[in-house]
C-alpha cells in the first residue's frame, strides 16, 4: 500500500530514519514546502509539541502529516535537556555545541555517575488540522563522557542503550532503527496504518 505522508521536519537524518522504518509510505518533508513558516514549539511536553506541528502542517498543506518531538532526558540533570534537546546550547540543531554543553555539565557531577538517561519520541498524526492519533517510544540507557562513533546524529555518540556496550553512533543504521525510541513509536504508527487500511491511503499532496 503506497500511502502519502508529510514528515513535519527539515531534519534530513530524522526523515531518513522514518522513511527506512515506513517503506510503504511515499514521503515528503518540509523541505518540499519552503514557504511554510516554522511552527513555534510552545508545548510543555514532547507530546504537546508533536501535536502542534502535526496539526499546523496538515492544515497548511492539506496532506496527512506526521510530526515528532524527541529528546534526551538525563536523571542527574532533572530530566534536561528534555524538550530543549535540539537547542540546548542555544542554536537549534547544533549537535556539537549541544553535546559539549551536556558533557561539561555532567563532568561537574562525576560523583553521580553512572548517568542514567532515556530518549523519548512522541509522535502525532494529523490530517486537515485534526489530530488522528498519538504515539510514544522510549529508549533507556546511560550517558558516557567519552563520545564514540560517527553514525547517527544528535546525542547518539554519548548514549549507550541498555544491553549494549557501544553508543548509538557506533551501531549500524539498521540496528539503531530496530531499537531506537523513534523506531518504537513508528512501530505503533505502522500498526495504526495497517488497522486503518484504505481510510488513510489516498491523501494527495497539494
């Protein structure tokens, strides 16, 4: 079944992960809609931000939109960076700066190691400005103060998932996509698509 889906992101890494996990969908991203304004993420939770993006993008494009808000929550930092994960150091999407800030903060708290943490992915599916369904995935693990690996993006070089000795950035893409917080949320999305069948199959792009 070839379902048309707008991923409410300009993050190419994120879009590639989603496309790999939802191969039955024909995907476009916000890069295909350059005139759309940025959606202001004013929510207080991952789920609220995902819903804001999905509703607004689906209303403005007329398509079926899937949005996510993802982030890293570190116990020693009372859940931070949390919803600020992508702009933790001030500039949105500056992975190196975000990682440096996190390492600096945790280095000052070495007595609290090991640093338990988890990734969260909240997703929302919407059409015509209306929320259809919400999904959540979580990946527990710990933070290492020695970044390792060249794969992935974001905090992947610092995050060691439970049951592994390597970071997410050291895993091949297919392995990360099998265990990640985003993969767990997308498994629920795929199940929802299967359950809905043709009801969501023919949403044309504008």
